[in-house]
């Protein structure tokens, strides 16, 4: 009996793995992304600012913004505007407010995140090198809504943004 249960659990885990890899959407207290130099970094909200750290190193002092690699490989910075309740994203001379920030994860995949207060609600949009990530926005929005079992408002906001604006 025990061996049948273990076989069933193993089969479910192996069978669900490809599905889970394609449908990542979740809440976390940090974002793991590539900075403008292509290094793997982690950002967290702290004391009204954003801390940045690398593996094996302590987080730096909170600052108003952090630099990150955009989906097209260029450099941008994001911060948070408390009054607007949105990210402030600056790329070159262009600045814009946004509900979501789009970033490159450590493995090169393309993600979008909305703020939850002390963290982020994130969704994987496309794999590394995808020539047209926007074609995945509708499916990503649906995954975000399905994954939001705790009723996190930021997930609904992210899903709406992905569906409405194409990301």
C-alpha cells in the first residue's frame, strides 16, 4: 500500500513538473533579476527604499531605485512612487509610471511583477530568447488569476495590466 502511494506521488510530481515550469506565478518578498551589468541580484523593499544584494553578500543600504536589465537587454531603473502607487521606471531620458515592472530573471527568462506592499506578485511571461514575449501576455494573465488562491490584490492588478495593455 505504501509503495503504491509513493509511486503515485512520484508520478504526480514528475507529471506536474513540466506544467509547473510553464505556469509560474507567485508572491514573494523579493525579485531575483539581472542588473545592467548582467549580474544576478536580489531586490527587497526595506525602510521606504529598495535594497540590493548578490549571493553571498549582505544587502546594501536601501535606495530610491535599482537598475535592472530590460527584456530587450538595455538598462533601466525602477523605484516606487507612494503617491501614485506605481513603479517609476526610467530608461535613458524616458520616465514612466507603471503598475508592473518587466525584468530578466537569473536564468534569462522574462518576467513581470506588481508590488504587494512588502513584496511582489510575479509571473513568468516567456523563456529566454523568445522573439515575441507579448504573445504570452493573455496566457500569463490567466495563470496569475488561477494562481492567486490567497486573493492577493496585486495579482489581480498584474493580471489586469497584462490582459489590458498587452503587458
